[in-house]
């Protein structure tokens, strides 16, 4: 079933560190799982998701491999900039 309706925002995947995040997966392991989840999201919604993340998470896990997706940076201190 496709959930996409005319004039809706794209689906967003929230990718942030939570709590103390002491046990983090390797970049390769994380990216494999994220690709699987993105594939499911595309099949369900009929379009690429937007990736909602922080600068740190983007740098650690997403850049450059996922830079082709729309990136929504959570930055509560300044205007977001992915050109850092």
C-alpha cells in the first residue's frame, strides 16, 4: 500500500544519538541497516525519505554515502549548513 498522497511532505527518518550512546554500531553496519530501512520506506511511501539528523551524526554515519538524500539538520543553536 502506498501512503503517499498529493501535497504531503516526504517521509523523514530521524537519525540522532540518544542517551549516552556508548555502544554504537560500526559505520558499515549502520549503513547496511539504514539502506534496508530506506528501501522499505521507498516501497511503502513511493519516494525517497528525508534524513533528519545532527551535524555529528551526519559526519559520523551519513557523509558522504547518503549525501544524495535530502538532509534536514537539527541545529538548535544556529542556521543549518551541510557545507562544513
